[in-house]
């Protein structure tokens, strides 16, 4: 069986910055639901953007999605087979920074403006995300705006889906319904989901893999349910991840106390690109 996601020896740095993604390798089979976990600044967002083909890396075989080069083969994203949902809709205002992207248009106008969509799939997504088609985008809450964004991102049938903290604005019902939909997509169609999140409730029976990232390196991978027995910890994902994060924080503190200085975060957000990353949302 060919891997749906295959990353081999990935190294990456933003222009003018030291390397912070180092020797990253990961393989996922069709049907996998992989949690990408790590502390703030570990490099998860950059990794997902690389997987989505939004950054060029050395060699066409380093990042392969569905057997094709993520960056060089634009048919992956154009066809919708590779889908990425990340930053909230926003725009940069000189005196105010990032502000939500708003306008006097309805959710219906946006959702039904996407062409080549299965009507049944569209109705299913509208229903499970509890979207009111009369919502005006300049009058909705962050959670309502996020629901419309997620709906539009899932309208086309995907084979690999990359999610970067997209459920943070959703209430618990919308979040669980979305996760159930994604599990169904994986089990019935063999789709693959890579999901970066800090919210672990209800994911014990959802995920098939966990990849723990620290300072731009893949420190460890686990499979479910083996992870609960391998680490000999209570069967909740929070209780598994928390010690890993605390151990990483303690290591950073020890390095700083020993005179080694602050351990550089993989995503220190010092890149000159970081303030404009939303501009690459639509490729």
C-alpha cells in the first residue's frame, strides 16, 4: 500500500533564519488520523504548511503527498485532493495588525459560490456545522465565521486533509460532529487527516497516530491504542501529552539556567514571513 503522506529527511528554514525543521520523517497510510502535537512554537504550523505545498523544500521526493511532490505538483491542491485549513480569515491593517476578513455578504453567497460541489455533501456540511445561510460575514462571531470557513474547505472531496487548530473557535457539539464526519471520511474513503491541536478531549478513540514535535524535530511517534500501554499511563490523551510537554519545558529551563541561553523555539515567529502567512492561504 502506497503511503498517502511520506516525508523523508525534511530540513527547512525561512530566508535569513537558522534551520529549525531538522531531519523530519513521517509516513502515513490511507485512512490514518494523525495528531500533530507539541508545545507552542514547536514548528507544527510550518510543518503543515510544508505538507500543503506552501513552502519549497530541497528535492521533489522530500515531501510527497499521494505519491506526488507537495510543492511542485499543483494538481494536488487544484483538484482538492490535498486540502489545508489553517489560519482564520484575516487581513493585515497597518495601524491595527491582523483583523477578521469581513464583508456585507451572506454565508449562502460564499458556500454556494463554490463550483463543482456535490449538493448532498454541501447540505450535510451545512447541517453538521449548524450554519445559518443568512449569516452576514461582518456580523458573525469568530466561531460562526470559522464554521463557514471549515464548510468551504471541506466542500470538495479530499484525500489528504491538513488541519491547524481549526476547532479552537468551535463549541463542543460542532467540534465532535466535525470529528465524526472526518472519521467517516477516513474509514469509508481511505482519506488521511493530519490534525494539529491543543484540545485533546474525545480524541482517544478518534486518532490512529500521534506525532510529537519538539524544536522542529519529530521526537516520537505512537499508534493507538498501543500508546496507552507503551507509556503505562492513564487512558486519556491529556495525561499522556502533559508529561511530554512538561519535560520539554523543564529541559528548556535547565539549559537556560546552565548558561546555555534560551532554547530557540522552532517557530519563534521572528521570520519576516510570519506576519503575512495568511496571504498564502489561497494558493
